[in-house]
C-alpha cells in the first residue's frame, strides 16, 4: 500500500510544492473567519477546515495541500501549544530536503 509523502516545508519552500501535500509547523499570528496566518519563516495563509481549533500564539503542525497562490488548504492539523523550538523545526526542514533520499522514496 502506498501512502502520500508529506515533505516538511516552511514558507520559502511552498512554490516548489504547488498541488502537493506538505507538512508545515508555524505560529498562529492571526485568525480571521475560516483562514489563519501562520508564521513559518514567513507568513502563510492557511484555509482551515471545520475541525480546526487553533489559538493565536500557539504553534501548529498542518498537513495541507499547497494552492496556486501558495496558501494552504488544511487536511489535518495538530495544535502544538506555545513551547516549540522553531530553530529545531527549521533544522529538521533543512535536513529533510538536504537528504531527501533518506526521508522519501525516489
């Protein structure tokens, strides 16, 4: 059985993954209706689903599809609370792309 791969990304990598599903960790900085702005080394507009319950100031991990306008359409998400080391997150993103062969099928 094949499962869809979800590369870890930040805002600067979104254009490489348009139409694909990705994982992004960031801090919620604004909630407005059915959208949120999440800071992940730059702001990302996230279209939330009905199961999304986030708080401003909390960190979230989002599994989402990258839209043409580089916004994200949430498939699922996890609220990680307020204590996330974004330096460590950024390191994981960097390593994830530097050593793709370890993390993803060819």
